[in-house]
């Protein structure tokens, strides 16, 4: 495990410990609204084409970081629910 992963785990773990099963289920189901998803798709396409403005690149990179962070939290919420179901 690399240092960045360890740091991220340490940042996320206190938050995850506060989850109830209901909160964990809600987080797992969390998705971007259609308008936001369309914007992210547009920015992804422009990024692939190399036509993002500096402002769009910042918006896109920020959205990717947030989405990755959320994906980690969702994975930990799934793990929490799996462990609770086994108990």
C-alpha cells in the first residue's frame, strides 16, 4: 500500500466509523443528478479531445477528485454493511 493510499484511508476511516447501516446504504446509492452527469460527460469528452479551457480543466479535475473520494467512501460503506450482515 502506498503512502497516499494510507493517508487517504486514515482521513476517511473516522468518518466511516460514524456510519449507521442506513447512512451506509444511502451513501452507496448516491449518484450525480442528470444535469451534473451531463456536464461531467461534456467535460470528459472535451478533455479527450484536448479542448478544455483552463477553467473547465480545473472544474473537471476537481470533479474527478471528488468522485474518487466518494467512490472510496462508498466502498468502505459496502464493506461495513457486508461485515454487519455477517455478524
